[in-house]
């Protein structure tokens, strides 16, 4: 079973049970609202429709590039204070490098009342490789 399959199974179980998170998600809060996992194409559609993308990677990863328009909330900070600068009805998509941190962030947001939270199945590298819009803070800043 892949990590993504484990995440899907775990998020689906949270609706009807109190089961434990799969390995690697032991610290994730159980969401009160189901959290969907989006593939790259669905995530791009959400991006185009105005969803707020939340990058939960570390500062060094963020500075090397991120999804265009994303907001940076490192996972440890987001889990400690699961609040972002959008209404709780705004569509939100969390992402990281591979999915585990994004799932943890989505779970924290859902448990804190955000009602339309999704997780990018792939990581930032996959988004970039697909040719979707990215920003590079170090390179995009005028000299």
C-alpha cells in the first residue's frame, strides 16, 4: 500500500471511527470534516478556481520555489496554530514535498473548523515538473 493509499484510507475512516492514523501520521489531528486527496490535474483546476494553497514545507524548501500564490505555513507552526488568513469556507489545498506533511496540515486545519480542505497527492516537485505555475522568491525579486 502506498503512502497516498494509506492517507486516503485514514481520512475516509475518520468520518465514521476513532481509528489511529497510519504510520507517519501519529501526530495528525483527526479531522471533523473529510479531507480529499487531489491529483495534479484536480489540484491545478482548484488553483485556477482560486483555492488557497498552503505550503507546509520548511523555510529552505520554500525559498527554493513554491506554487504560485501559495502561502507558507511550516508544518510545525501550522499544527501548533492551525489558523490561516482565509475564511473557514475558503477552498484550501495543502502541499509539501511528498504528501505526509501536507496531510498533517490538512488534518490540523480540518480539525480547527476549515470546511473545504484538500491535500495535493503529489509534491511540489511534481507540480513544477508538470509545468504548472511556480514562484522562486530569490530569483523573482528585482535586483
